[in-house]
């Protein structure tokens, strides 16, 4: 819940600042990244035990190349529900930032650019039926 509230707040701030600062020639736009391989956030998504434990997350991040076959299979399956059929790369986010800062985006303000390969179009509708996701969350301690 706290994550959703924070994201909604960032979206609202983007709109308010664009309205307030636009008359001064300042454009406001944000970037909403999807699952980006090689980032701490990506590693936290992969293991229920790492979600709220920074030390475990860092350890998992360092060992990500040594994933077990089941985890690799689950990650490969997750890619299939993303329309782009892949996870993002850090360069994808950098490219979005360069675009928004360029003259090509000179009339874009008050919005957040979603850079997730189209995952927001499919994942909310399918993630809760995705077997590896269900198995992972069924292990959660309440």
C-alpha cells in the first residue's frame, strides 16, 4: 500500500508542478520504470525473502548470475507476459531521460513516461494467476 501511495503522490506532484512551473518555461515529466535487469529493485522482486531486507537483497544481487534452474525458469516465464518479451535494461531508462530532456520532447509536460515494455498493459491482469508468483507469495509469513 505504501508503494502505491508514493507512486500516486509522484504522479500528482508531476501534474501540479507542470501546472505551476509551466508559465515559467519549466517542463516537468517523470519516468516510470518497469522491471530493469541488474538493479536492486529487480532482485527484490525475484525473492519473497529479499523484499524488505537490504542485506539479503545485496547478497542476492551479487549472486544473481548463479540463480537456480527453477528461479531462471520462473524469470523466463515472467518475460512471456510482457509484450516486449524481455525485461528492461538500464540503457532503456537512460534513453527515456535523454528523450525527455531533448528538444524532441519540448511540448511534453505534466506526465510520466512508462518505460516497461508494455508490462502495465498485461501484468496487472495476469500476474496473480502466474504460477511462480502464486507459489512465491504462498510462502509469505503473515
